[in-house]
């Protein structure tokens, strides 16, 4: 009898161990992201009840994820990488699709978790550029493609990188209702960023029916972004979407920028080397004095026109 109990306990322990999520290090996660097209990671920490609930659900779902999504599931305890994907840190479920992270923002419910990840096996956020922005969004020409929520980011912007998974979460939550996109304000989207006077990164602009609404709320989380796009934008004064600049307008803007750059550069140089002012003033004075002397000499050397006397007829 004791032998049978021991055998049953052995098999039960083996089955249970198979359901436990594999714990991996930060280096392992980075390698797994490269090795697998899809990967599900639970960022967790000790003594966290809600973390334990998420872990329990993922343990039950990991076989389905492997079978239907072709995505292995692992967990990372006290990971330093969590701050790159989740503003609120642990617990956080992040779904990597070809390296693109998606942050889950729902409740600790098995059905919700599975449906959310299963529905969003492909990225929800579109990448826009200057060349396709107006054609795709039709922001100033009728908005027949629907509403657009666009994030302007930069490659060197740390906060922008931390919001990558969050913005994918916004796109996944609004999928099918509102278009969510992003643009590199320093490279492929630099002209569009200038068009809408984007001066800081990240910046979030919501386009609806020929108007643009700027997201200036302090919270950069999925729920706040989604709430803004669905209803809160009505509390913000909308601006009329400016028309696309003509080639002539772009040339004028470029000239103005070059002049401004030249003036700023000159002022910076003079501020750094104040003695240049003296040289400049002295040089200008010398040139002016030389010109004045030349004019005086030219005036003195000008021949006097002689009036011919008519001969009197005898």
C-alpha cells in the first residue's frame, strides 16, 4: 500500500512540475526573444498575491499557448527588464511577436488572457512615414479612413522605448475601432512632426474629423490613452488639421531655418569670443571710412564742365 502511495505521489509531482512555469534570467529572455517568433513572459515578484493569480492562470494556459499560438511561456522573478515594458512593473504579462512587445492590461482571468493574446498575434500599431501619412490617415482631406491616434517618438528617447509595449496595448485594445500608429519624429516622420508642431517626445496626437487633439494628461498608461481616444478628447480644444505644405512652402521654411541657424550660430560665436565684436566694429568702421574718403576724392577730381561761348557774329 505504501509503495502504491509513493508511486502516485511521484507521478503527481511529475505532472505538477510540468505545469509550473519555467523561471528564466534576463539574459535568457533576450535570447528567447531572438530564438522564438512568439514568446509570453510573466514578470513577477515574491510575496505578491495578484502575481500568484496570474502565474496560476498562465500555468493552466501554457499548453494551449504552445499548441495554438506556438508560443512558449516563461516567468521572470525580480527582472530588471520589466521597467522597459510595464510602467506599473509586476505583475506584467508581455507577449512578444517577432520581438515586438505587447502589454496585457486586463484582469487576472484565464479567458480574458487567452482571448487577448490569441487575438493579437500580430502587431496592432502601424508605422507611418511622411510619404504615406496623409494618404493613409486622410487627416486633412475627409478622414474617411477613420480616427487615428498617433505617437511621435525618437530612437534616442528612453521614455519612448519604455512605452513601446504600452502603445501596442493601446492598439490592441482599440483594434477595429480606432487606428493606432506611431511615427519617428526625427527621421521618417520629421516633416509631419514639424507640420503639427511636435516639440517634445513622446507626443500623442488624436485625429478625428479634420481636427487634431493633443494628449497632455500626466498618465501614460493603457487605460488613460484608451479613455482619451474614446471620449476624453472632447474636453480638449481641437485644432484644425493644417494642410500639407507645398514645395514652395517647404523652401521658404528651409530658408527661414537656415537664416535662423546662421543668426544663432553667429550669436553663439560672438558670445564665446566677445573680442570679435571689437574686430567687427573696427573693420566696419575702417570700410566705411575708406568708402567715405573715396567718395570725397571722386567728388574733387570730377572735371568741371566748361560752357562753350558762342562766337558773336560780326
